[in-house]
């Protein structure tokens, strides 16, 4: 049994130490939810219960979270891999790591997690065993009222989460404790309605998991031994100047409320001006109202409303507060599209986005470090809980499907190291990063493998390079066939039969239409005919080309391979001695006057 009293005292001490942080978190939550009366009671008039200005905190948080949300690339190489066996081991381990991310649906949960990271200053990633599927799962927890505890080395030694649930829902989850939850036993003088929310505390350390209810005399709802032996939690913490979690927008709440207050006062002044009384000269005795009403007076210039003019300082104060809100959220105007393109150049926009990119790079650094530690915990949990279980993982990495089978004890075997990288161009937009990589590659400063691993997308480098090699070889085969087909006319001019090459190309087309891969179609089309046996060559009838020189049926001086007279260059068998053209060819030309051209040239060719 867990020592619930000791755990309860420890949790209460953590909550007391984090009281200031919890109050700050609740303030930023109310500001984002537009519950300004909870922060400053009486600040909102009854006619306008909600602010009339845009929620700058919500807009900036969503904008930054969408930039931080894309997952990084994962690589399980622990060093320089040279042998094919090492590369295969690293490729399989990398696919296993990707399967943890894909099976946990982390891609869809990252925007919410990054939002919590910016809003509260931390993002806990929990590694939980899924005993039904037999593999670990990653889950991003809400940092509101979560209390991780670290040792001097930064290792998480305990994790506590506090939340509230309706009593009826808790009674359905834990029917064995339904009477105690609803207060129907003798220990409670008054029963609890089903809609009453009760507080729950989940505590975890290296020895145990405990779930209890402080409002029910520390009633233990669930407890189990932690067979993992460590706290499976990795926390991404935003850099802070003290030992407390501080969000991105803690100091923006009050300027945003002041900006809304100034907008309210401007709206009120405008309303008072519109509804101000009408000042008229003394000679007006009757005031008609309505469309096209006529007021008769000798001094029409004196007819006006008694308006309340807004002082110029009020507009300046409103502009200053708006600038302070933007400065506090660290969001430039160009990030939301609010930029005057007529006066701001491209270089100016890049300069405005400089601080914005630094925020993204820093956030990627902290979140990537936490994700590395979480994946290492996944490997360790997989090997410790299911060491000899053969598993099959599948998924899609950057549009490339994969399927891999593995056994944790064999394919992990104590190697838990994982490298998570957003690329060395972290903070740049994808276009800038890609151009920078191509420039480095073009000057031969980095190898192709480095460029592939730093791409602003998740790729399987080994599989990607394998596909590139296959495509390059297939392109080379196609170029060879194209070159051979382009020389068909030359072959015909030299007396060779081009139909063999053309028929082979046609057979490639037929096989490709049937779905045969390109390389297999080429191999089948150009497969040589089987060689004739010595018996059939010896028994060839007289006069058949192909009989051996000097053999039966072959005149002396004939080439056994081509069936042509020996010593004749290819393509010259039908020509005169030494390749001289015949008389028909010499007389076939005509001059411009229609007379035959009797001039000719002699070109002698000797076979090499």
C-alpha cells in the first residue's frame, strides 16, 4: 500500500511552492478566455460584457504555435555509420521511433502542445504503456496545475497532476468507490450532487502510481507499482530568468486590458457625442424632427450638438498601448500581414521578422530536446515491458510508406539514443532553408547525406537515397535506348537491319503497358537468343549464312559471323571495291538545269 499521508504532504508542499505560478497561469487563462471581470472585477460595463478589441494573446499564441507545430526529423544514428549492417540497424531503429510518433498521433497534438508551451511556459510529454497494443504511447499533458519535480541533474523524479471532474462521472469510472465519492456513506454528513466537481490528484515517482481524492479524506482510487523504475515524463521548459515556469504572455495581460479600456472610453465618448443635446439660437421656437425637417432661424450657423471632443492625447495613448501589446507578444506586424508594402521592402520585412524567427528557433530547441528524451524513454519501455514480442510497425514518412518487423530485445538491445533535429537552419522559413542547403551543396561544402538529413521535412534518408539511385539508373537505361533508336537511320544506311532494335523498343512499350517495371522490360527485350549447338552448326545446309568459315556449304573467304565476304567493312557489302559507289549512285544526281551530275568522289574505308 502507498503511504498516502506522505504523498499528500509532499503534493501539498509542491502546490504551496507553486502558488504564485498557479495564480499567473489562471490569470493568463482568464485573459485568453476573455474573462476580464475575473481578473479586474468591474472593469467591463454591463452593456459590454466582453472586450471590443481583438484578443492579442490568443492571436499571437495561435500564430506562434502553428509555426512550432511541425514535427522534426528523427535519426537514430549514434555515430558515423559505414557498414551496410550498421546502416540497416539505424534505418530500422529510425522507423521504430517514427512508429512511436505516428501511433501516438503526435502530429495532430503538437499544435495544442506548442500552444500550452507558449501560454504556460512548459509542455510535459508523458510516455505511457499500452498493454493492449503492446507498445508505448506519447501523450502531451496540460501543464495547468501540473507539478514536475527535478533533481540537480534536471532529471524528473516525480510528476503530479491535479484536476477536477464531476462526481457522477467519477462514480461511473470507479463504481467500487461510488458511495464514498457521492458522500452516501456514514463518513460524510451531507451527500454530494452528481454535478459537483471534485478534485483528483495523480502522483507518480520511480516506485508507484497513485490516484486519490483529497476532498474525500485522501481516498485512494487506484494505485499500482511502477515497474519501469523511473518517471516516464519529459518536460519542455521555456527559458526563464528564475526557477518558475513563465509563459510568453504573462506581462501582456494588463496592457491588453488597458488597450481595451481605452477603446471602451472612445466608444463611450462617441456615443455621448451622437446623443448630445442640440444647441439652437434663441429665435427658434419650434424644433421639428425627422427626415427633411426644416428649422427656421436667422442664425443657422449656431445650430449644433454639444459634442465631447476626444483629446489628442487619448489617441496617442491608445496607439502606445497597442504598440506595447505587440511588443509584449513579440509578434511583428508583418507576421499577421499588417504591413505597408509601399514603404517596407523585402529586406525590411526580414528584419522585422528577425526576433520572431529567434523565438521559433528557441522553441524548437527546447521542444526537440524534450522529444528526444521522450523517444529514448519509449525505446527503454518497449524493451523492458515487451522484450521478446515480435511486432510489425507501418506508416508513411513524407509520403513514403514503410513496414518493418522488429523484436525489442534484438533490434534495440540497450541502444536508446535518438537525435531529433529541426535542421541547422532552424528558425528560417522552408524556402530560405532549402536555398541555403543548395548553396552549401553546390560549393561541395557538405555531402548529399547531410543535406537530406537537414531538409525541412521528415524523410527516411536511407530509403530516399535508394529511390534516387534507382531513378538515376533507370534514366541512364532510357538514355541508352534513346541513343540506340536515334541511330536506326544510320544503321539502315550502312546496310544493317534496324528492325531488330525497333522491335525491341516496341516490346518494351508493350511490357510497360502491362505494368512490367522498366528495368525488367529492358532485360527481357534485350535478352540474347540462345547460342546454336555445335551439332546444328555442323549440319547446316549449304549456302546458309552462319556456317563456319571453310565448313560445309560456306565458300572460301566468307565471314562465318555475317555471311558476307571477308575483309569488307560493315555497311560496304553492296558497294564497290574499297567502298566505292556504284554507277547508279553516281548518275542519280541532277544539276539545277536538269542535267545529270557526272562528278563524284571516292572515299576508301579500311576496316579497323
